[in-house]
């Protein structure tokens, strides 16, 4: 959805990305390619593609020997991230930082160097965190600055907090014209809660309508950061970018890690490479590690031997060793992604350590059914899904099948953007065309009888599939997931936004003016109320000025009911829906209307009904047609007529019969799919 | 052009080895623009290569313009004994929308002239569902039409063909055509009025008084063989002279100049030949046959499917039974046919029957061996006399 779409600006050089993909020869065909192939490509402009991969490794290793990582003690290391609302210029600043420190050549074409997926470049968002080690000269000393790129959206908060756990500070970018937006707030709190040093950076001061003074005041008011601490830059033009690097060195503390201690590292990201196995990104909290070391993953207790390690610049750059406080990658013969669980601690075989606090696994908040457009594509699609999920463990996959749509899956996503991105990647990277059903949220039910509890194995069950919704008579209480939504908008829209939120069963938590004209409102929303079209509506009613972001807020009791849909009295299983009591009538009516418009008229009348239990709450009628016959059919018309009828007969085979009603697959798609 | 028509007629008659011609139809485009001498020449050629019965129906499709009217007599002299007029409407405004170059008055005069020349053998085409037409205006138009009709009426609903000006105008919203429910009522009204006026409906779109049914068109619906001559003409026959045993669907080249070149070179301008499998032929028998109110008799079906009768073929799917229970389809000792209501829904009924036929064919029936196929076509040949369709778009 738009939430995601909004993000970015920078136009991608998609063509180049494609080149890169090809020359990486499928090795990393599963996306989330870690290192920057793009850059290898650029360095070796004259090299022929065929030799690229073979020679690159040698080049890197010979170059790598030049970097002695022991020259960077902890006090000359800074680990930081850049966080921002979409479009505020995070990736442009990253490009500039990379150029200034010589990590990449300075050219006109450096656009979103760290965003490697096609979807990232097209949407201007970052989905997968990337890392780049920069060497920076300051006061005659060379500093090692590790830039850990983060995804920009709350759906990927999990990724953000993973990245932040390896950092001591962040650059919080705010657009000099747009000011603080909803994601700025969400990202700020993530960094704030992680107790990181926050350096506010006001970007795009070159814009004609830039108002850095106003934005500084907002920052002071909302984040309680003195305006003197803000750095005004233009990442596009490079203005004051050097000051940013200086401030990183000055303000952000070095990591607290001791090289004398035993080796202890946090796995903050991992990717899978078909040839080399798992590539784990690690932050060293103590000690050092070198090739040949035998290391253990604390979580699984498995032992591995380090085959290769190095820094990311942002491509993989092998080194001899990594030391406390540094950030890099390690390849140690891990065969599966789950061997390097994110949040896991690595230590030496000979020196067990107290594991670092890990991460809570990402929790799926939005579920949707996914089916191949054509059942014959099932196997191909399954492979594509497997590959994509290999590097995105936050997607949960469950087999599902629908009488109407065939065999497919019920997928769980972190949020709507996550779902969009996943779908887009399937289409772009695997050329798969899929039907995605309208998203639903996981409900909970507290069961009543001991018998049922025994049957389900627990007192509280989570319901993902409406078909498994336990009846009210068996339930003490239903609960629905809630989120706290932050909306920032010009105050002229306040009234409209308040009534929109009210219509979505939202409860206002607070409302503050962040400057003379902009209001920040916080609402407690049922997640279900925002999953479908809330953001689109918010955007259109505010002429695009409102920004929205949300965070998880647990569960709340809710009066939920199940609506069944009937065609001539026969229930249609795949349409069963769970809604809040207050929504039953409108949902029932809307679905009946959609069904009426999607099911073609037939030779008899069709009653389309919505029912709660045995009570009908909405009805539409599809009238029988009385005439369907081609007027003219003589010698010259036979061939064409036969073709048409045969096609209709074929189509009939694919229809689903519910009672005496034939429902084309399209009709289900129209009703079930997201708008 | 005339020469090419003659040449192609000759070639195709030879290929088909047809012995007797029961009807000839000059239609498609505006054959009445061709000189009567062309008609005479083609008929002459046909009778040289096959037996053209003295009472064979020879129809000419005519636009009811004054120019055509002046030549009707000459066409009769050339051998035409039945006229079919594209009257379409008695409202000049409608005729303009349809892009016709005749007026209602001219149509009336032409039809009346033809009726004196070929009494009882004049057909008129009328059309409903026109842009801006209401049920009332259609009913009053029908009232005016009935008295001028001879013994045959073809009733069509306007179909918008992609690529035409009318299609564009309707899709742009400049014109609007009546909705499905209205045209259903219009069709019903016309069927009633025509029957009250003594016309018997014998096909979805065709009505006749005094048994003046079109012999030629009945041939199509009864799945008989026919030869198509001229640019874009379609034919269906067994090319016996080429050693064929199966019926072929044939299409002649559409572009007149290319067609002529081909006829000069090869004797015919056949662009496409498709062998009809036994299943395809039965499908056509079903689809075409059910357009007739009399439907498909058991005897007729047996000609094409001696192995399995209609009951066996249709009992495969239960939705066929539903159609019978709803009173849309009738299967009794006479054969298979649509009811009055069913005929209006034929295109919804046919896919059900086709699926049943297909399932039967694939499940119960062994693949037809060459001997059974041969046996069948022999029978067909002796039974089905072959009305060639003469088409001329010149």
C-alpha cells in the first residue's frame, strides 16, 4: 500500500541493478544479496562479465590484506545508523558518506547504493539492512565508521532494532520542508529506547521552500533535543556532509568492548548464499576472531570453523581478523539460515560466554492468503516463496487451500508494507503472478470449557483462519490486536482526520501541536481497521499531507462475530469473515454487493445473503436472465460460434458450483482480493 | 470476377464430387451489386458439374434500394427464385444510425415489387435492440411491418461489432442501446406478434408462413454439406476427390484481389482447411440443430452418431437434467429440442450439452477407428445432398 509506496524519491537506476543481477550469476538469486555487486561492476568497468566473479574474489582478498583491522582499537570505531521518514534523504546521505570516505567512486550515478533490491529502488525504500565500513580521517587519525543501514518503515522495525543493537548512535534525518513525519517519530523512539546518541540532521536545505528554523523548533518540541544540536545539510549537493562525519566521531561514543575479553559477537543479520552457505553479519562485543577459529553459536550449540571473515565496504572485503567493537561478516560453513539465528551470540569453542540478550522473534501482524493465478504454477510459486523466505525469516508460511482458489498458502507479514514488498518481489524477481486475498489479523479467543482447552492444547487460541473461529458459546472472551497509530498533519485537516479515526473505532490518546500549524495525534486503533484502506483514505482526505505510522499495542477484548455468506442458501466457505460486531452489517452488505457485481447472471435467480448464525443480515438478488442467444448463425458463422461456445464450456469447467450456482474464479478474486 | 467465381465453383464441385445441388444462396456483402449475368454464369457452371434440381431454391440477398429494385426482374431472369431483403427498420432515423443507404419508403417499394415477381418467396430482415429504441417504439414498428411481410421474416438483435463506428459511439456513450431485460422483452414481443400474424417460428431468428422456410438455411442447421465460393466464403464438405473421408471446414481467402489471383493459379482460393473430428462434427450437429424449434430428431442424430443415442450422451452431466426439470430443454420420443423459453437461452444451454458430449466422448467411447469413421461418411454422402453456398462480395 501507499504506506510503503510513499517512501522515496530517488529514482533508481534499475537497469544497472539488472546488470548486476546477471553478472552475479544467480549465485545470490534469492535476493537480499548482501554485498554490493553494483560496485564491483563499477570498479571493473572494463572487465568482461564472464570473468567478473572469478576475479573479484582475488581482487578483494589481495586488497583485503592491506587492511590491518588491528589498527582500529575500540576508541577509533563508531557504529551508527541513519533513520528517517521515507523520502527524507537517507539513502542519498548514505551515498555521499560512502563517496567521501572513498568506499565508492564519486560519480553521478551513485543513487541508493545500499538499496539493492529492485523493489527498494522503485519504491525508494530500504527493506533489508545493509552495512558499510567507512575509513575516515579526523584530526590526523583514521577512524573506522560502520554505517549500518536500516529499513525505513515500522513494518521493518524488527530489522531496525536489529540494526540499532549493533550501534551506539543514529543520524535522525528530517526533511527541511516536510518537517517531522510519523515515521520520524517512530524511528526516534526506537533509537531513544535503545539509549543511542541521536544526531538530528536537517536535510534538503537547498530546496526553495526549506524551513530549517521551523523544523529545528519541531525537533526541540517533539524530541526535546536542543536546536543547536541540529546539523543542516543538503545530501544532494554534499553541503555540510563532512560536518556530519565529524559529529559522528565527536558525539557518538565508541562501542564498549574489550579486545582482551574472549570473543563474543552478536549476529545482527544473515543472508544465504547457495555456494558459500550462510553469511552472518556480526558485531563484536569482545575479543577477536580470525580465519580457522572454531566458533560456537550459543543458541544451537553447534560448532563451526571460520572460513572467511572481513568487513563490508559495502561489498565483502576479506580481512585477517576482526576485533572488539568492529562490525563485519563471517562465513563459517553454516548450511542453513537458521544456523545463524539473528540475535544469536557467537563465541569461541574454547571460551564459552554469557550470551547477549537476543531479539524477540518478529511477530506476524497481517495475514493474507496467497494462491497461484493458475494451479499449474503451484510448484514454481512454491519454489519462489521458499527462496524468498529463506532470507526473510519474518514471513511465516502455512499451507492452505481454498475450494475456489485451489492450493496456496496463508502468509503472515509484519505489516502491510511488508506484504506489498513481498508480493512485488515475487512478481519482479520470480516472475510469479499471484492472487493475494484481503489481509486479516490474528484474533484470540479464551476458551470456556476444560474439554475444549484440552482439545486445543491451551486456554487461549490464536485464530488466523476464519474457518477455525470457535463459536461464541465456547468462548469466554475474544480479543483483537491493537496498534498505536501516530498521525502528523497540517491542523486544517484535524476535524476530518478525527472523524475518520472515529469511524475506525479508534480512541484518541493525545494530540499536540508540533509547531504552529502541524498536529501530532495518537490513536489506539484495532489493527483490523487499518489493514485495508485506512492509509489511502487518510492520504486522500489530507491531500497527501498526513503521514501515518503505527506500532504494536497488544490485544484488547472485542466483540467479534463470524459472518457467513450464502448463495441460494448454500454457505461459501472461503468467504467466511470475522468482524467486530459494529461492523457486521456494513461488511455483510458490502460483500453481498461485491458478490452481486461479480457473479454473472444465470438462468435462474440467485439470492446472495450474509448471515450471522441463522440470522440473515444482508441480501442481494441476482436476477435470472431471460435471453442469451446469438441472433444469426448461418454457414459462415459456424466456426466462430463453435469456438465461442467451446470457450464457454471450458470456462464452465473452471467454475465452482455452490448448490446450483456457478461462480467463476474471477468472482472470488474480486471479492477476496485486496483492492 | 465472374470468371473466378465460375472457376472456383467448378473446382470445388469437382473436389467434393457432389452430385446434386438442392439450393444456392448469393449472399454476404452486397451481391445485388453484381450484374445479373454473373449470377446466371455461376448457376450455369454449377449445373454443368452437378445436378441442379429444377426446383432448387436460389436466393439472392438484396439491399432494398431503388437501384436494386430496377434489377430484380433481370435477376429473376438469371435464375433467382427467392429474395432476401435487409430492410432492418421502418424508421429512417434508425436506418441512418445503422449506416444503411436506403429509406423505409424505398424498402417498402422494393419489397412490394419483389412480391409480385416471386410471390411467397420473399424474406425480410428486421432488427431490434437499436440505439434509442424503446419497447413501445419496437412494438409499433412491428405493427407496421407485419402487413408488408411476405411469407418469411428473419428477426435479429443488433450486435455491436468491435471496430465499427456504432461500437465506438456506444462505448463512448454517444448512443445507448437498450439493456438485456428490455431486449429480452422485445424478442418475446416479436415472437408473440409474429405467431399471432400466422408466422411459425422454425429457428431462433426465423419465422415462416405457409411453410415458406428457407431450404438453404435449414441445410446449415441440419449440418448438411455445403460448398462456399467467393472471397471469405465458408464451406463444409468431404473432399472426396482428394481421397478424404472426413468432413472439412474450409475458408476461402478474404481479400478479393488475392483470392482472384489464387483462383487463377490454383483453380480455387481455399485459405484454410480443417478436418472435423467426429466429436467436432457432433458438436456442430448439436449447436446448429438446437437452433431449430423442431430440434434434433433421434433419426437425425443417428445419422451422425450411430453408436450412441442422445440420451446416452446427455445423461453424463446432472446439470442437463436440471435444464429439463426447469422446462428449458425437452428430450422425448421425438428427440431433443428447446422449449419456447429455452430457445431464448440457447447459448447458456449449449455449453452444458457440449460438456456432456465431450465427457461422454472421452470417458465412455473408444477412440473412433478408421473403419467406423469411413462407414459414417459413406452414409453421410448418400444421405446429405449438398447445397453449395454461393457468395459474392464483388
